[in-house]
C-alpha cells in the first residue's frame, strides 16, 4: 500500500532560470549578502552620485556623437545647413561638427548635453573630493580609494581637453597652440615631443585623429575601470558616516540598498539627467559656428578654456616672461615653470592623506567622519588650496576681467600675482581661527545650552537669560569627537594600530557591522 500526498508544485520558469544561474555563479549568496547593504543618509553623499550619473550621461551621449563625427583633418568644402559658412574650406572634423549641430535631428541638443555633462562631471568630482578631504574619509583603510578618485579627476581634466579640441574650430585650435607652446618649452626634448604629438609641424594632420582615439577609447576605458574599482572598494570598506547617536566606528546605520536606496538612487539619476537636459536645451555652450574653422594664422579673441583648466592657463598668464640661456639653449621659464607647477598643485592635494598619516602617526582605521571645524589644520590647508585654485582661475581670464571691469590688464595681472602669495596665507590663518571659534561656541553650547531669548529676574534682582539644555542627539554630535580623540589617544598608547572589532554590537534599525 503506498502513501499518497501532495505532489510538489512545479517550479516556474523564472525559478528554474534563477536556480540555473545560482548553481553556476552563486548569485543567490551574493545577492543575499550585498543587496541588503546599508547606506547612510546625508546630502553630501549625493555628490558622488552626481559624478556617477553625469559620467553615464557622458558615455551615452558620446556613443551617439561618434556615429556622426569624422576625426579627420582632410580639407573639404562645406555645404550644409549653416548658410554663412557654405563654400568655406575646412577640415572634415569641423564640417562633421556643423553637420551634427544643424543637420542631425537632435544633434545640437546631444552635443550640448555631452559638453554640459562634462562640466558638471568635473565640478562634482572636485567637490566630491574636497568633501572627502574636509571630513577625513581618506584615512585608513580608504587611502587607495582616495588615489583612485584623484586619478579619475586627473584623467577627467585631460579627457575634457581632448574632447574640447576635437571640433577643430578656431577656439579649440587656439588652445592647441597653447599646448604646443607648453610642450616646446620643455628643455632638450620639447621639439621632439611636439613633432611626435602633432605628427610634424604644428598643427599637423594627425592631432584630431590621435585625440579622438584617446578621447573615446583609452581614457574612458581606464576611467570606467577606475569607477568600478572605486565602487567595489566603497562596498568592501563600508560607507563612512557622520557621528550621531547609535553610530560608532564598528557599525553603519542607514537604509538598505534594496529596495530603499536603489529606488532613491534611480530617481536621483533621472533628476540629474533631466536637469542636464534642461540646461542643454536653454543654455548655448561652445557654439563652434561662431568661431569658424581653425587657421594657424588666426587666433580667437578672448579665448578661454573650460573652467577646470582655467587655473593652468592662469599660471602661464601671470608668470613673467622670463628667459635664460644655459649651455647655448634658451629656457623659456615663463612657460616652463607653470607647466611644472600645474601637476604639483594636483599632486599636493593627492598625497595629503599620506602626509597627514605620517605627521600624526595615525595608523588606525576610521569609519566616522570628522566635522571640519574639529580639524582646523586640515580644514585651513584645504581652504587655502581652493583659494589658490580660484585665484589662478581668475588669472586665466585676466583679459576678460580687464575688459568687463574697464581696468588695465597689467593692473589685473599684478593683482593676481600678489594675491597668489598673500591670499592663501590669509585664508589659512582666518579659516583656522574660524574653526577654533566654532569649537569654542560648541563648548559653550554644551556647557550652558542654547539661548532662548527669554530674560528672567532672580529673587535678588539679577537679570539672567534663560538657556535651554541641548537634547541627547545634539549633545552627542557636539562632544563625540572629544570622546573619540581620548579613545584614539589610549589606542595609540597601547600601540595597537588595528582596532579589535570583536565587540561590535548587534545590528539594529538597518545597522550593519563593520568587517
């Protein structure tokens, strides 16, 4: 006699497909581990998402533009939708740019969307990097991720330069003339480097094709790999968070990746995409038809690079035109010194985490972010670096400043030269004093509470202002760094650079322990 029972229900096709992949790739275990990853909430964390989403927009629009752009400097006679330039000899690169702008449906919008996304991408990267700098999130174990982000910014600068130069219009050609002059100033090998880059005497016939290969293949490939590595390390190290009640070095408090964070991130992507599209539709950028095709015997008046390279041009414009002769060779210091200082400014901010770790002797792991006011030295150094960047950016447009303000260009240039040495020092000192003042105010709040504006008369006749004690959450935020510093001091005295995490408390309210 056989027992009868319910036969197991047949698995659906979706379940069978999921089982097939799980048996070969282990996707269930990976999904179970990472799809519930916890991400903290803070508005400053959106800066990194703006970087990522604008990079995605760049990739999508770039793919579309490659379908119509011809990276060739062969001369053709233009006959297209822009009537004022009909019959003019120009390169195929410039002619195809005009074709995209006037004859391809939606081409001008996509061109402008690509350019605006590049500007926002670099602005978001710089702001994102400085957010990490001021909050100290670059400390162990995230130094490698800091280097990845810094490398992305450096590659983004050159990627923007190469893309900006592709249309072969008079404005981009003037920028390439600037690049050629900088290369020629390099002692001994400058001439060879120029001939190698341009394929002969400037402007040559190969530069657009070479920049095109770098712009759409090599640099984007490296950047995409770095973005993936950057995100993997963010997941591996867990996300940093600002101090608050229930938040420690041993946990992460926030919302799970699926479904909460994914839904918010998806909506934010479309918001960023929509804002970029709106800007591109209403604000003209890089109207190459206004400049005309590049000719080596002409220069564009008021030529300015995009904002992210303005500081490099500012270095050259404010530098005196010094020349010296060494062993029969002329060294153009007016150009050579700026092209040496240009990478040094970027390297200075890139190596700062390692310098701070070496100076302070701090080898411990950090997962809680600092309030900038509680690290006055670091904050003042970062503010001074930003002031130096902005001064050089203004120096890169000294002719525009002089024209708009009706000033002598020599006056503007000398003002920038003096400011270059004075303003960063002033900003350094003032920022440090502001941080110390804010710390003092925080201590006063902790000691006496927040003023209510209510004046009370005491029985003996004295008038005092009534203060409201701070709540536990606000008290924790204002005093947490002091407790952490004392704990760090004890850890340093025990000479244990690797903090034990065995005492991590149980997860609660979407809380994830650190590894």
